[in-house]
């Protein structure tokens, strides 16, 4: 006889009415108490089961098997419901790890999956499908929405999944805005490419131009057209993630930035705005990576317009490869001696 705790679990209890009508007296003879009712297909009751199960584990035997977070690249897969997020994840890991269904909202909780691909260790999170605010009605949908946003905010790379036959909405633009503000790398993945008929060599470019007009604030995000159903180009996702991560961590030495600044100013100086001091640029340096962050040293912060900072970003992207990552540029005031 084992001394380990024994728990009675009844599977295939897919509906509440089933558990209410069940007579568990026939199992009472086992002396194991009232059973825990679950459904392994829908996941119903598994949370309650864990609440009862976890306290039974001896704390001294629980071991941390996860790798340190700094060695992992956190990748969030986001998008509207039923665009194929779970199918993409299953293709990447090569097994049916996440529920795939033609019905929307089958993913209720973010699913963490650890994937080791050559030199990359990826923690991929398949999030709950995002819905328009007007359609978020139930408590579980509201909680899922909040958890999805939280996942985006702590991700290193965000994969926004779109559907080839569906026009993007404001909801996708909102996701892009959250990822950009967070400083995460961003990829636009258009799934269900197999549904596009009569494709030619010009079709991908035409579709890319169409989708990019909805995300003009993130034209730097690479676009990839795939089919999770057939597996077409899914393998390229890992290479695209690697590129985004590399560019997000890019650091430029000061000597190169000095040359870059001199050429940029020679090409176009900041305009002197009415009512402001004459803008004088004293230097340009990188202050951080992940995402790349730069400081423009000026005589007066108010003298530099937002348009000129955007011009600097465009010039940086022309000279250096920052595909897949946002760039942050802020101004720092310096006096004549270069002090704060």
C-alpha cells in the first residue's frame, strides 16, 4: 500500500448538468472521498483540481526546472480569435500542445511553451484571442483580454497574427501600439496564405502593402506570409525572431554615431521654430539597447521638434538594420560646456 495521497478524479464531465446529476455514492465505497470532476478536452474543472492537488506536494521535493529568465527570449503570439495562433505554435513545436478548433475562444489561458532552436531559447506564449471592446461581455473574456495585454507588455518579441482574407481592425492597431510603447520587437504574420487564390510573384508585395497601411507607425516590422495548415514558411518564423532579437540588442559604437550625426546634420539641420531658441546639436549617443535608445544632446530640449526626431530615426534605419525593433530617441539639454 502506498503512503502517498490518493485523489479520485472523474474525467469527461464536460457540462455542469452532468456533474449535478451524477450519483457518486457508487464510488464512496472506495473510501477516497468525493471525486474531482474535470474535462480534459475543454479544461473544465482542472483549475479546481490543481487547487486541491498542489498543496499535497512536499515543498522540499519541488525543484525549479525552468531556465533563468535572462537566458530566454519571451515571444508573445497575439491576434484576434480564430486566426490560427494555436496552430502556428503547434507547428513550431511539432506537436499538438495547444487546443486547435474552428470555434473561436478555445484558448482561455496564455500557454507557455519552451522551445530551444539552435542558439535560441524561446518561451512562446499563445495568448487568448483579442476581441473588440464592444464584444467583450463575459467575465472570462474580460480577464483573458487583460492577461493578453499583460503578456504583450512583458514580451521581448510580439508576433501579431492576421488572417489573409480578413481586413485588420482598430484592435490590431491597439496591439501594435502596446508592443511599440513597451519597446518589444514586432513581427506581422499573415496566416492562412493557402486561402489566397491565383497567387503570382507580385501577390505577396501587394498584400504586404495592403496590410501595412493599417500599421503605419510600425513600418519597420517585418511581414511574413504563412500557412499553419500546410506548414508553408512556418519554419522561417524562428529566423525572423532571431533577426528581431539581434536588431533589438544592437549597439553602435560612439565613433560611428559621431560620423552619422555629422552627415545627418549636413544633410538636414533642425528648423528654427518661432518662439524657441535656435537649435544647437552638441552630440548623439546610445544610452541603452533592447530596444535601441538614443539621446540627442542639444542646447534646449524645446528647440528640437518631433519631426526632426522622426527624421533622425528614419536616417538610423537607412544606415543600420533595425528591422523588427522600435527605436527610442529623446533629447537631453547641455550647456555650453556640455553639462546637464
